[in-house]
C-alpha cells in the first residue's frame, strides 16, 4: 500500500479535519482524526522514513526541540495534566515516522489511562471539527506559528 502519510504530505489526500501547523522543514503537527479526545495531535516527519533510527541528525535535533515545545503548547491550549507520547508507525499505509501526542486532562476516565487511550482512536463519532480547529489555532498561537487550512477531509 502506498504511504498514506506521504500522500497527505503531498496534498493528495486529507487526513485531518482541522488546520495543521508546519513547525519547520522536518516536522508538521496536526490533529488526529477520527478520535474521541480533543487535543490528540500527530507530529509527522515531513519526508518518508520507516523508523526512528532513520532520522538524520538534523531531524533528530529538531524533534528534540519540538516534542517538548508542542507538549507545552498543548498544555497551554487544553490545560492537560500530562501529555501521552506514542510512536509505532505499524498500520498499513502509515509506516512512516509519526508521534501521537495526547492531551490527558485531569478528569480522565480510568479505561482510557495509558495504552487504553487507543479506545478513543478510530471512533465512529469523533470530536467536532470546531473543537479540533480551536485546539490547533490555540496551539499555533502558543507556538508563534500560523495554522494552515487542511482542506476538506477525503481519502
Ligand atoms: Zn511516507
């Protein structure tokens, strides 16, 4: 299967219903879709790489800057108590380095704790695009960057 992440980076498909933020030449952040959590972000490498060990030194240095910076901005935007970080890149079509960053608020159900958060991924009734857009606009504001429209969802 063609890499769907690369297709999205090339604007051939749209995987998110909210504005995205290009952080630099190496990384982009967008809101995950479809999820039941407001503030579930995806930090995407802007070129195809299968594994973390494939990152160049520049990409790794940039990641070291942006991962905590995005977590701080996500906290400011959502009042998260902690932020989850996950990187697998194992699903068919998505074997491309990307980190899931999830804002975990203080009032969080026990069944979504830790790896249980995946129960909130791929849901039939995701959080609204007005909520995800609000988070992405607030995130961009805290990062001092401009959000960019992602276009209508299609695949
Ligand atoms: Zn790819």
